[in-house]
C-alpha cells in the first residue's frame, strides 16, 4: 500500500519548498521538519536533526520519509559532518526505532562530481560509476548512500537515493541543460521512489528527459518514473548568452562543474 504520511525534512529549503506544493496532489500528507521555521506552516516541526527527541516525535505515524535536509553546497568539514553525515545517521536511527520502512534520500550529482563529462545526450554515466566526490558536500552524499545500503542490509529499511542534478524552476546555465530536474518531474520521481515495490537500496539519477542528458536514467525509469520535461527549449538562449561548454575549461570538463574548480576549500 502506498505511503500516506510522509515526513519531509528540509521542508524550508529550495527543493523542499517546491515539493511542499507539488507532493500533496499525489495524495501524501506531509509532516514538515526543518531547522528553520517553514513559511506559512505553523505545524511544521522546527528542530535540528541532532535533536533526537524531536526526531522521535516527528516519526510518529509516518509511513515514509523524504530526506532533503542538510547543507546543500560546500562548507567546512565540521559543518558537513554535523548536518549531513551525523544528521543523516540520526534520521536513519530514528526511522529504525520507529519502524519506518521507506526513505527517499536526496543524494547529489556531486557524489560523482569529478567524473569526466560525457558527450551531451549520451546518457553514458551509469549509477555504478565509481564515486568521485568533488567536495566534502559530495562526500557526505556518498556517505548517505552507503548508510542507506547498510540500513537496508541490517534493518530492512528501503531507500531510493536520488542523485539530483539541478532542481529549480528553469535551467540557468549551459551545464544545467544536461542535468536539470524540473520541479514537476522531481515530484514524479519522488512519488515513484515512495511507491515502487521492492527497491531495497536503489540509486537513481534525478533529472528530466533532457536532450543533452549525461547520465543513465534507466534505474529511475525502472521505478515507474516517466519524466515529461526537457531543458532543450532553453538551450539556444542560454548558449547564446554563456557560450557552449568548453572542454578546455576545467569547470566544464566534469559532471560537478564549478564544484570541482571553484568552491571554497577548507581548511585555509
Ligand atoms: C547540488 O547538489 C546543490 O545542492 C544545488 O544547489 C546545485 O548546485 C546542484 O547540485 C548542481 O549541481 O547544480
């Protein structure tokens, strides 16, 4: 039976805000959790993932979890450690204690960000490509995927780890033409990940059906996800404004884009 009550962590964040609007029409009742207050949602739980008592209460009556919470870009290791690594561990521990059977984990393309960029439209990068994190942030997403694997093998908690590309209303860079996940397709993918039977631990890439796709969407499609959007209508204007991707530019040479070249690096 399909989960009804879904705990949404990171509900005040970028993707969380989009999904708060787009998931309820699929029949989910969302329980919202974020360290910041959620605009216009007085019933949202405002707590950190380190607050085990708040997490325990948040799990009550929950059928599944969509775990979006955490730092969403590069940060000093200690911050990533607390928010993303320890936070995700706390979340799974609370899920285990409460008997929650299904998690959808927001992983990221930055778990494999140093992978060389393939030809546009090749869909060449499989989910089994070796991890090549481009940041401590990407490293934490690999940790989350492995934690999900461990909790499946040890405790039978199923997870779909979604290596999200760029989930935003419109693509705003030439790189995003290849990895864009439209908000509507994101909701379709989360719904598939919440309801597909027998997922064990499954890793999928999260993007729309982009003409210039870099990675393989077959594991996502196997869950029943059928993307409907394509970034291609935005291509001509973005390329005219920014120029085509230049293979000689290191920030264009790898999946993670400027996360491979420009993020602040710590310690400094
Ligand atoms: C991510 O993982 C970030 O959370 C998001 O802000 C974008 O930077 C995205 O990746 C991307 O690669 O565009």
